[in-house]
């Protein structure tokens, strides 16, 4: 088995590695640590206005910008190599096999390409450019989750041992996939499972609750239907059961509908300071 751990220079890098180590140890998997260098436009990066000056001056500026671009690329490679070596050493200390992978390109496209022979992806909640924006998601997270064919574990800022997990269940196809995984995967052996359906006591919700209880069996210590909006109910439920992990289906609606009515998945990622294991 293989786990993809996506790291950058953000505050989440260490946590991503630690979450990946936890998964790998339980699944006897290898961790591929992935660092992607995105191409930056030197002109845009410096807000250059060379188009407004004469051709001779513009030519000189472009030569300077080319040198800066080359220097930046070299620095990015060196920084990436340092991050990868540190991650490999941390995984080795945890007794986990690792492979180090350095790529150039788009983060989302590279993750989707590399996950083809992997079983799970681990990524931080925010990237290096978003550390200042507490409560906001990294711009690439939703795109990775929407396009990934594999489960995605979105790491919290720091790792802590996982003893209890909340399954946020709505009876839909992706959340049923999450329940099926929770019922059978050795990843969650000896992890106390709690399941919550947010909504009214309808026949549909009661049927969904019974189905989930039958599938989970003795692994589930508590299952309930709680009236209210999903966002608030699930955040409260995670606190009440002292969850260390949230498991749920991801983005059940189209991106266009999400723009109009919002997304429970995004609300969970923003509102709960816990790792979230998502299924598509």
C-alpha cells in the first residue's frame, strides 16, 4: 500500500508527515512524500511595469527578471529538497518506509497523477500562502478533494493520537462509502466510532441510521439523529464525543450548487480543528 503525503513550506508540513506516519503504520504502507514546485511568473511576482517604458529599457529589465526567475527556481528546488529530507528522516524515526518525490507543475494535477497507484492522500488544511488566514481553506484543497478518486485525509495543524472518530453521516453515496471504510479498514481498529446524522427524525434518516449501525456493528459505540443544521450539529457532536478525527463523505453536490448554497464539507473543514477523512 502507498500513502501520498503532500508537503510545502507551510505550518502544516510536520502535521501532514505525522498523520501520514499514523496511517502508514496501521496499514503497513509506504509513504510517498510529494513536494511540488509551482512555476511563478517573475514579472507578476515583482508587479513589473516594463510594458510602459521604452524597448531598450524593457529588454534590460527582462534580462534581469530572467536571472531572478532562475535564482528563484534554484532556491525553490533547494528548499524542497530540504523539506523532503526532513520529512524522510521523521518518517524513518517513526519506523515508516518513505519515498521522496520532487515535481514541477500544478499541485492539483500532480497530486491526481501521483495518486494513481496510491491508496490515500494526506494534505494540509492550508498551504504556505494561507497560514495567515485562520479559518480559511487552502485554495487547492477543495479541488484536490473533488478530483481525487482516493480517500483524502486533511490534516489539522498538529497531530494527536486518534482514539475516537465522529462519522458525519447523511445517507448519501459518499457517506455510505465512508461508513463501509470505517467498518472494515484496519486503520480504525480500536478507534471508538460515533455516528451522527444532522436533521429531523424522518423515516429516511431512521432507515439510514439503522443501515449504518448494521454495517458498523460493534465498532460503533453511539449513533444518533440530532435536529438542526448540519454545520452546527456536527461541530457540537465532535466536541461532545471528544473526537480526534472526523470521517465523512465529501462534496455531494456540484461545484455550481455549492457556490449558491454553500457546502457542509467546507463548513466542517473550516469549523472543526481536527483532521478530516473525506470520501468521494
